[in-house]
């Protein structure tokens, strides 16, 4: 049976995690942050494990095991995300999740294009590099006061470039997606805008 799937893609710190979670709560849908899958493999890679084997053996209860928000894990995630075999190994888990009842919200980079090309609703959230780096800086600064804004900005820029230019499932807005720029929106405004669009479409 085809469940209602909402695909929310976009670059780092565009607000997709917060928006996706809020939408899933409003609709009582299941929610998967697919970045966590890549971050979990990135964390294993930093521990010395082979990324393809780690992806083939990923256990969903490992997703909360590591301190996955760390910037070095985000960087490692974007490196292992280049490997086609890693992406292929994670595909089935994501597709299976998308079929959960009564519906699912998945956020990532390639949900609307590759993971769930038939999703009923596709959204691409974006924002300027500066706005995104500022948000991520505020978030990470709560845990690590020594973190520098310039470092975060450079890391996000590097990750964006890698995500956009990789040959396997590059980050791109699906042609049938609705694009929202959240640079000048508060998180509440972003949630409201996206939610009212979803209500129109659902
Ligand atoms: O939270 P943030 O947007 O910074 O990153 P994330 O969504 O947790 O993703 C971390 C990294 O995983 C990204 O930079 C991508 O390289 C990779 N990723 C991917 O390739 N495909 C996805 N569907 C999700 C994440």
C-alpha cells in the first residue's frame, strides 16, 4: 500500500530537521532524519571501521549511540556519503521506513530524487550560507563554547560543495519539489509556511 510520504531535502542547517520533526508531530507521522544514518557510519569510520561494511550492518538502535551532532562527525558523514555502496546499503532501510503507517516524513539530501521519487509531497528547504552557519554556530556553541563561527562556516561550505557535486545521488531539488528559502524566517514561520503548503497538497 502506498502511504503518504513527505520528502524534505536541503543543505546543512537549512532548518529541515526542526521543520520535519514539527510536521511529523502535527500529522502524527513517523519521522526519519536520514542524516543520522550517514552520521552513524561517519562515526564508525572515524573509529576505524570500513564504511561499506558498517553501512551493510547498521543497526537502527546504533543511531542514538554516538554524539552524532559533532562537527567532525558531520564532515566524516559527508565523506562516506560519496561512496555508492554505502548509499545503496542505506536505501532499503529508508524505503522501508517510508512505508510506515499512517505516513512518514523523511529529511535528507536525496529523498525526493532517489529514495522516494514517488513521494506525494516534496519540499526543498534552503537558506543563505551565512544564515545557515549562524544557526549551526548557535546550536553547537551551547555544547562547545570554544567553537569558532568561521570554522563552522567553512565546514558547511565544504560539505555543501561535496554534497552538490558528488556523482552518486547529489543534493539537488527534485523538479517537482516546492522550494522554500528560510534565510529570513524564524523557525516558527518556516514551520507554518511549510505546513500550510502541505495542508493544501494533502
Ligand atoms: O544536519 P545537517 O543538515 O548538517 O546534516 P545531516 O542531514 O545530518 O547530514 C550529514 C551529511 O550526511 C550530509 O552532509 C550529507 O553528506 C550526508 N547525507 C546524505 O548524503 N544523504 C542524506 N539523505 C542525508 C545526509
